[in-house]
């Protein structure tokens, strides 16, 4: 019984702290928090440019395996979001 008390109070304390911390999710009405997307999203900043690069490369008769234009290099053909 004593060991149950030793575990019970810390668990209740942590639960109360979590409820206080996340109370804005439930009171006064349920809501979700989000951060504004200042740079639009990945579709504008990543997906469209790589699809454009793929299209230009294929029009010129090349299959791009690697792109030196992204950081220090990017494995272009291994990217799953390009759907090549």
C-alpha cells in the first residue's frame, strides 16, 4: 500500500501540470494551435521547383540523378516526392 502511495502522488502531480499547461486546448472551447506559414508551404518552396527542374531536364533529354543547385548537392532521383 505504501508503494502505491509513492507512485500515486507523483502521477497525479504530473497529470495536473499537464492539464494546466494544455488547458487552452479545452477551455473555453476546443481548438487547435498552429503556426502561420510565412513561406507558404513545401509545395511552393520545394515541390514545384523540383518538378520544374525535372521537366526541364527531361525536355533536354537528361534524367537527373543529382542536383548541384540544392545546398551542396541533392540526390534528385532518390527523392520520393518528385514522383519521377
